[in-house]
């Protein structure tokens, strides 16, 4: 499992990635991250929802409610054009981060 400290700066990127194909809600995003990483990274609920708040405050995502057939209202999220630009920036930043860190990785 990956330490949350290692990946903390890229939680926004992971969430935005999950919203590239369409709107989703918190539990589904969390579950999909877990599945995509083969359980190597599990985003804590507090981390997820604080990221939603930050992303929405910065205009990268927007939230809306949908009524579920069982009566419970869910908050859904969708990426905005500004969020797509931010996602692209973070992907470029990641490439540079990999280059730098790889300079200090020794194969044993």
C-alpha cells in the first residue's frame, strides 16, 4: 500500500482523472481509485471530501444533487473547463517530478 504522505500532492489529480469521463459521487470515486490501483492506494474519506471542498472552491469541479430512487440525495461532482486545465498542468508537473525523483532512485 502507498503511504498517503507520498501521494498527497496528487490526490486532486486522481479525483479529476476520475471525473474526466463524467460526473460521479464520492463513494464511487473512492471505490474506483481503490480498484484502479489494485488496492495499493485507499483514499481516506476525510481526504476525499476535503479535496472536493478545495477543488470546488478553486473552480475545478462543481457539485450538484441528484435524488436516488431509494430517496437518499447524493452529491455528484463534475470537472469544469478550469479543472481540465488544472489536471493537464498537474500531469505535466508529474512528469517533471518523476524525472527529478528518478535521479535519486538506485536499483539494488
